[in-house]
């Protein structure tokens, strides 16, 4: 969809209110654009600009934010980090690691299903009976979105809000994007556009009075995810040139590193194991988070003092930490963000000195060491401070939502490059005067399975969306009864090394010779979500497929792994593709010779029978999908010589 609404009415009474939501791992923020075109964040029920991403399920209903955190007797029904679970399978490696430290219970949706998705178990009561129920991560995230919706409706005088732009990490894959869409539907939104977080921040930056024709880098480090996006703003167009990220790197991980160091000191001092108590661990993590946030502004020793009761005996510990120690603990993770920037620069085909401006977004960018690393890597670039890092994403999403809703865009007003101080965050936005064309790209390639477990890339990584690309394939046998192919996300040549996201299955094909044409249309919509239509050309039979994203577990935590893995295994993948190409050529040659032999009326019966047997043997050998390239070449030449001798 190109607009948030299909109505052409422009009167005040018919105007539809739209909002932008930053659905963060640790905090959420909602914003709107007022009647004068100025974006503003919307306060929550406690008067805060942001809301902690915590949800409490209790007997009286659902609470979110500080109300949930401060409620008495929360037990295991206090949920957080739902963004780290959304779109995940129970056996995904990152879920296995995380659930050991969570104070709530994560279980498999279907106990007997190896590929069941991760679900949150909560405990309730009905007629004095304890009843457990499973909550999907998208339902938990939906409660956060529902709260943002309610805050917005209250701010807008009770007007219902059904349209929203909701942000996701640039490196969210198809599963995670689709699950976020479901969360929005659960919250009551009927018209949703997904926008990547760094792009939203770039919009917020672009709508300030800034110089045009600039190459910008958005460094977005939040509570649970890291994104980097490189874009070009020119003539009111924002084009994303390169992206990078890690959906499992953020402030939560820094908290966990401090927790582990605290526990190591505790066990060394007292020579006892730290209690296996998830609620106690959560309290410790909250203390570590508070110390981390204080370190951002105080360059001195800070301490955590806690006492733990183990077997009836109290074990106290005073743990000291300062900025230098924090940098040592978290340094490797921060250095990792620099490596991700390097990859994004390569994708954008840019050098470091070609970046004009850098915008730091997300609460974790307040860590002083990050600013030092950025300055070291980009000594010529300007680090901008004209957008609030906690609100930039929601502001950008709200501006984009307003732009989508407003069909009759006013002409952009020329911008004077010297209008304002570029580091003044209080300067107004130009949302009322400007309209940006947004061009985002997919983070992972989309492909379909061919014979021999080869993945044929249909939509390459980095392709701008929305887009539609068609892939032609042909049947591999006479009168083939069905067409079946798996759909994958990833960069590797073999199916096993990619993420299975769906299946194409068309039964009841029209009887036809081998080689009957089929066409599969792959469409990526405005939200970066895949839709597939398959057509049997000889019968014009067409079928739309719903991608269920129900594949097996993932051994990687993020999209970045699949990109790095492809780079490391480039030669092996190219060799596998060469093997598959040679097998396909060999098989096609055999079938061509088979048809020629069948049409040869001068061939003696005994030679015909011998040829049919030999051809069958070669095809059976190929159907074992051999991978020795030289052996396939040898067999190919052997078959050619056999055919030459057959015709003598």
C-alpha cells in the first residue's frame, strides 16, 4: 500500500490520526504529528516519554511498563525481552541461551513438534484452581502495542487509532517481521506499515533543517538489538545503500556481562555456587543495569551490594565497577559493532571518509566508549546530536505515518544549509514542509530449492522493496503429478545452510512432457514480507501461497551470521553450484538423447533395448546427486562416447 488510508476526504472531521511506534526490546515510545505538521512524542499514563517493555499477567488482567515492574508478587508472570522471542523457534540457539537467564518460563508450543515455536508460560487462577496457559511472544508484544495505542487515543481526545507505522530492526528476518505484523493485529491495528529502526531515525534526521546531498550513517544500539544503516539524502529522497546489524546485541547483553562478572566474584569469594533462582537473578540484573546507566555519566567507582541466602546462611558481596572495567567487560561487543559497520560500508561500496554525518540512536549510545570508537573510525564525519536518541525512532515513524496518510503533499520548502545549529536537538522538524521517498532493502536473499538441494537466489540481498521477481522452472519428468519446492532465506548454496521459511506445493498438474513450464512470482511488500504465487503455464492454473515461516530451528542468532557464513564459505558454495550445473547439463543431455533414440526408427531392437537400460542406469546414478565434479565429468564423457558408438 502506498498510503495509510484510502479515503480522499480532507476535512477536519474526516482526518484520520496515525502514529509511529518504536517497539523496543527494553523500552517503547509512541509519537504523532500534530495539525501543524510537527512531530511529538506522546506521554504514557505515568507521564513518561518512554515505557519499559515489561508485561505482567496477573489475575486482574495485564499491566505494562513501570506499573508491571512495581506490582507486588509478580513471580514468573512478569515478562520482558519479548522482542528477543518474537518469530523464534524454541530450539533456536539464541533462545536456548537466553531462557537460562530469564525469570519467566519459555516452553515449546507443541511438545511433540521438534520445530515448535517458543512460547511463554504464565500461571493464573480460575475458581481457586491453578491454570497454566501459553502466551505467544507476539501476543506479549501486542500488549505493549495495545498500551501505545491507548496512550495515543487518550492524547488525541478519545479518537480511535487503527493506523500505525511500527519499527523493526533492519536485520529482522521474514519470520520476525511477520510475527510483528501479528502483534499489531492483536493490538487492534488494521493498517500497519513496518519501517526499519535506522531508517526511521534517518527520517527524523532528514526532517530537521539539514544540508542536502549528504551521506549519513545511523548507529542504532538499543536495549536488545544493534543496527547500522548507511543512506543518502538527496532531493528529498532517502535511499538506503547498505545495512548491517545483530538482533542479539544491546544493553541487555552488557547487563548480562556485568551479571556474570558479579557471579564470578561471588563464587570466588564465598566458594559456593550462585543460587539457581531466576527471580533472584533478575533482581541482580536490575542492579547491574542501574550501575551501567550510572557509569555512562560518572567516571568513578560504583558498587553493587547484595546479600544472598543459601541454605539458611547469608552471603554478602560488595561488587565494584568503574568505566574502565565496564569497557574491558563489554569491549569485545562494542568492537563487534565496528566490524558490522565495516560490512555495511562494503555493501554500500563506500569508504569511511565518504560518510558526512553520523547519528547515534538508542539508549546504549550514551556509553562514552562508543563515541570514542566512532570518532576513531570516522575522524572527518560529524556526530550529530540534534535528535533525542530515545525518541528519534518513534519520531521518524510518526513522520512517515503522516506522510503516508497525506496524499496531497505540500511542496517541499527549500532548506538553507546555515539555518540552524546542526547539534541543537530543540530545533523544529520540517515534517510540514518536506516529503521523503523512502527506499529500503531486504537484509537476506530469498530463493527457492532446485534439484539436488541447491538454492536458486530469486531476490538478492540488498534489493529495494517493494518488488516482484519471477522465477521460471520446469518439470523434471513426464506427467509429473505435483510441483513442490521449499523457499529459503539466506546466502548459502545448499538448502541446509539457509533458513527455510515456506513451501510451494501444487497438486493435480496437467499431464505434460518433461520440461513443462512453471513460473513462481515472489513479491516483497512494503513491510518487507514475502508473498508467493505459483502458475502452471500449460493450464494457467494459479495458486497463492501463505508463507508460514515454520521451518526448523536456527543455529544462528541473527541475519549477520548468515552473511558472514556466506563470505567464509564462498569458494565451497561456488564449487557446489558448479557441481549442480554440471549435473543438470548431464541430465538434460541424457533426456535429449533419450528422445532422439526413441525417434530413431533405424536403430535395431537389441540396440534400442540396450540403450534404454543404459540411459536408465545413468539417470539413476545422477538421481543419487553425486558431488565429485571430476567423476561427473568422467561419466558425462563416458555417456557421450556410448552414444557415439551406439550410432555406428
